């Protein structure tokens, strides 16, 4: 379609540059999503451990469409599988789901009293219900306000302790934010899946106990 060879080369070079820049932006967004997801899951786990009473939590994530890479859904499997594997086995299960993934609208599950961990196994939902809210700012700037180098450093930096986080996680009572306590718990390393789950949650090392029983 373009008869001149130089013009063809210039057009091809321009297209390559455009696609390369698009991939760089996607890479930045993907890193940003991972940074926030790891922070969110680490804080959620610590908050669930702080209260032994089993509960079902609806989690509101502010600006989820901006945070999640390509509107990725942070569903039951993301939030609950690692929580189940790392929890103190003496505790009853708690469940947490984000409010934009459909878990609270699907009529065959939570509304019917069945809470899912991985969409393959279901358990009776605890009667207690709570609403929590996660906000990335001010600890993590918005995607457009953080540079790629700064984002890389944050992603490679050792995560805060299990009871700390970069973003803000609070409970909502009558739409008013209430601080959530945190608790640390290091499960036994010998339990299957513990090391991998701790890595997925970006828990600071040591995330498990080599010799202890894992009891708090």
C-alpha cells in the first residue's frame, strides 16, 4: 500500500514504537496491580487473624477499575485460597470477597448461605457480616502519578511487616471508617502449600515457623 521503501520503513518503525510504548504502559499497570494486590491481601489476612470470630466480609476497593489491570476481578480464589492455607487450623473460617466481582450477587452462593473458597468447594457462611474498605492512597500514589522507576523500587522493596501496609484498610460502620486491628501469625512451614501461599501474599520473611507448632 505504501510504494516508497523509506516511507514503508518509517511507517513500520512508528508502529513498532507505538506497540512498544503500549507494552511498557501495560507492564507498569501490571506491576501496579501486583503491588496493591499484595498489600491488600497481606493486610486482609492480618485483620482477619486479629478477630477470631468467623465472619463474611464485603470488601470495597476504591477505584478498582483503575487499580486492577485490564479490569481484572479480584475474586474468591484470589482472596481466600491463601488465607485458608495459612490460617491457624484451630480457628473457624472467615471469608472475604470484593464487592465488584459478583460474589455477593450470585444467587446460588453467599445469598443462599454458601461461601466459596475457590469456586469448587463451598462451606456454610458464618452469620456475622461486615463491610471493609481498602484505599491504596496515600501510601501508594495513583498509577498516573507514580514513575516507572519508583514503582519498580516499591515492587522490589521488602514488604512491610504482616501487621502493616502501604494502603489503608478500615471497617465501615454506617459508612464511617473504623480502624481494624492487626495480628501476626506464622504457620508451620511443614504444612503443604504454606511457603507458596506466603510468597503469593508477599509476606515478609520469615513468613512461617520451621520448628513451632504454629499456635498463636
